[in-house]
């Protein structure tokens, strides 16, 4: 699509997300991403198979699903070239619908805002929706830490990543990123079941996030550069991608994070009010990212 239309589609997709949040699960494309992987996982990802076969099944599922969703997005782009008004209008709304599904701004804010509570049982329940770690025995500070860590990390996964690839490669770029990221979220675990089946999706996701994660850390650092970069340089390399925005967030807020048995960032662990501070920082960072994305499209057009 041309740059003017690309910008308009982006603005409408952002507006829809901010006003209404996520689609119903019945109509959300991301719900169906990973469908092939789940079918192959259930039928073929067995411990009696060699690691090589399990790796190949995981790679096949992801590449096949990428091909399917890319084909669909290219068809939508082709429809937008028609001079038939009704078809063009249909393709326009389809582009907005698909692009909005690749990122999540309001939903991420809402999920983390539910963690602003002193009730440890409710807190554990709400944190369990946004992190994969076992929260059943965590105290409030570690639960607040998990929630804020997830908020920081998901700025890259849920916002910067899809918008970055939309800027570079239009709708197919955002769609490909979301498929890979979804596969990593479903299968990218280092356990006996998914160590090999999920290895290709996990490494592919690592590759796609090399730039978005670091860009996200840069955007976060604007709100307290000295402290943010101190944390980034000290802790960023702990994890290939995710720790960059997380360490920047901790630096800006002046707090520490801890995932027991895995990592610990210097500073006091978060309190309830730090959840509100983190959400306020999130709003500022998102505003910056969206502004830069829109300005970049306008600048390219000029």
C-alpha cells in the first residue's frame, strides 16, 4: 500500500486498540496462530521421537503457518490495488483489522493495572495471567516485580516489535512478527516437552527481537537516561533480549527486580505504588513509540 494509506491504516488500528482493546477471542487472528503447531504438538511431539525430528516438526509448523498468514496478508494488499470501490473498502478495513491484531497496548495496561492490589491471593491470580513463572508461593514484592517485569518486556513484544516490522515491511512484516512471537509464547520453553520442538520458534523470535528490544530500552531510557543506562549496561546481557527493556524500566523507576533462582537486579523490590508508577511510565513510553512511528512514516512520505 502507498505511504498515505499505510499511515491512515496505522492510525485507525492504534485508535481502535486504545478505545476498545482486544478483539473477542472468536475473531482474534492471534488466537488461531499456532493452531498447526498445537495439532503437530499433540500428535507428533512425543518423547520417543529423536530430538532432530521434534526440532523439524516445530520448524515445519512455524514456517507453514508463516507462509499461510503471509499469503493472506499479501492477498489483502493486492485487493487494495483494485479500482472497485467495494473491494478496496473491504481491503482497507481488513488491513486495519489485521494490523491491530499484531499489537496490544490497552490490554497490556489493563492486565498490569489489575495487579495494583494488596490482596495477595487476588494479586497471585492476576499476575498468573501475565507471567509463566509459578506465583503460588511468591510474596507481594516478588509479585509486583513479576508484573512490572512483564509490563516492560511486553512493550517490545506487543508494541515496538510489530510496529517496527510494519514500518519496514508493511502489513506482512507485522504479521510475520506476530506469528513467530506467538509460537515462541506457546512453545518456547526449555523443558523436556518443548526444548527441541520449540527451539526453532524461540531462536527465530530471538533474531526478530534483537533490534526491537534494544530500541525499546532506548525509548524507556529517555525518561531517566543516567540511571537507565547504568542498569542496561549492568544487567542487559543477562537475557539476550528481554532484559534490555526490563533493566531500563528498573533504572528509570529506581527499583530492583528479582526472579528467584534466575536473576536479581539491585534495588528495593517494588511496592504497590510502584505498579502505578510503572503504568505511568508505560503510558509515556507508548506515547513516545507511537509518535516516533507516525513521524517516521510522515518523514518517509516527504
